[in-house]
C-alpha cells in the first residue's frame, strides 16, 4: 500500500534510490567498524575470532568505505 501511495506523491523515484544508496554508504562505515570490533573480540566470538590477513583486509575495507564516505561529504559541502 505504501508503494502504491507513493505513486501519487510528487517526487522522483530515481532520486530517492540515489539518496537511499548515499545514506546506506554513510551508515555502513560505523556498522562495519562495529562488526570488525566484535569479530576480533574473543569474549564475543570465542574460538571463531578473525586473525591475520582477514582482520587486516576487513579494516582496510572499512577504511576504504570510510574514505569514500568522507570524500563524498567533503565534496558535497564544498
């Protein structure tokens, strides 16, 4: 019903999709950082903690997404 009701509202659905992707990209950074912290903690994960190259790759991916989100915010505000 909500989708059908949106047909009668004056907004561009493509623009809404773009903004939802932007918000998702910004929100993903702290979520992934929290997950990386949780999966590295033996008190939470027990014997299944991530170590070594998987941990490094995870933090590098988090940093890359964070840099992209920061770059988008800076370029939008400037």
